């Protein structure tokens, strides 16, 4: 899918303001907690698919005075990441436009390569992991964290609302993405030649009134936007009627006192073999 804010292919989420507001809530503590214990001052770290950079600057802070590099294919995201770093005084963070399947870095450059919510969007998983391995120093650490949409849920679901996850997964698959790749990270890392893989899983939860209101607005403003609706119908993954039914169910969910939502992720760290 391409959206009116970008001509970039293969990126289902697009770059609308509602999606950006959502991504800007990502921090190193909320979305890379599995990696934090492995970071220390002085490391050289690469963030693959850095997006608007809120997670990246947390990495930069954890490894200062080391150097953090962020790469994203979308120039508008690189600009945003640069402004987030500048506003926070993270002068050890550098952001570049680039494709994660062909990194413009020499071999054996980084102590850590991190990717959050990027493998789900890139058709060629093998190519991304091969590039990550190439630019890592021998013994260097790779960290990935990715969605498992099929294990994400909103409750109560009124017997329909969880179909939204399946619709979103089908949209991503139609863009050659991998909506459930979070559960296969260990296998992919082993296939790519990494060793000592440690795989875990976690949820990002929405439970307070503020959380529920926030998450409902993200779904309403992004998933039910004219742009995503027209992609869903054009790809044949949902009819307008099905989307209308889901939207009604979402309204019931957001005002239900028992409303609870959880987005599932798989996360793994592993190492590039020495020599
Ligand atoms: C869901 S966002 C994740 C952003 C950030 N990692 C985070 O979690 O906050 C995915 C990002 O990957 C970027 N992206 C997708 N395919 C890419 C590719 N082949 N090379 C570089 N960036 C890519 C998109 O432009 C988008 O900014």
C-alpha cells in the first residue's frame, strides 16, 4: 500500500499524523526493555528502521558517549528523528536515509544492531539479517522486537472486534510484510548464522481509562481512515460493511468498563560468531 503522505511501497502503516503520534510513544524503556541490560556507555549502535526516533534517542542516551546511528528509508522520518535528537541534546545520535536491505556502512562496524517493528515490514527478512550481521563486529549483539498480531487482542471483543487484527495482518501480508514474525525470530536468527539466541515475548497493554481512550483514537484515526479502508477493500481483505461493523464494535469497546487491550511482541537477542 502507498498512502497520500508518501510514495514509499511496502510500508502498510504509512506516515499519517495519527500513526506518527502512536510511534512517538515508543521509548527504549517501553519497547526495548529486553535490550537495555546489554547496553553500556561507549558502544556503537545501529537502529534499523528508526522511524521518528523516540526509541533511538533512548538508545543514544544509554550508550553515550558512544555513537548511535539510525537508518530509515523515509526522509520525513529521518528529519523527525534528527529534530527529536536535537531537542533532547543527543549529539551522539546521527540519522541517515537508507534501506536496511543494503546498508551504507562498512563491515564489522557496530557493537549492537537493533531493530524494532521493522522486520514485519520488509519483505526480505534474510537480506535484513545478513546486512545486520555484516555490519556487526565479531561477537557483536543483534536485538529485534516484532509484532505477533495473531496473539494481540482487545477484550471484550463482542464476537467481532478481534477480526480487526486479522484484517490488519492480511493488509500487511498483501504488502509482502510479516505480521506475526515476532514468534519466529529465534528461527530466523539461527538461520542467519547468529548464535546464543535468547528469545522472549511481551505485551504492550492498554488498561487505564487514558490508555483505552488513546488506543481507541489510534485505531479510529488510522485503521478506519479513508486511506486504510480503501486499501483493505481494494486488496479484498475486508468489505466496507465488515469495517463498519468493526468500527461499531470498537466504539462499544472503548466505553466498556472492562475494556483491556494487549499487543503481543516477540523479542530476541543473539550474537555474531567470533571470527
Ligand atoms: C513501524 S515503524 C517503526 C519505527 C521505530 N523502529 C519504532 O519502533 O518506533 C517502521 C519504520 O521502518 C521503516 N522502513 C520500512 N521498510 C524499510 C526499509 N526497507 N529500509 C529502511 N527503513 C524501512 C519505515 O519507514 C518506518 O519508519
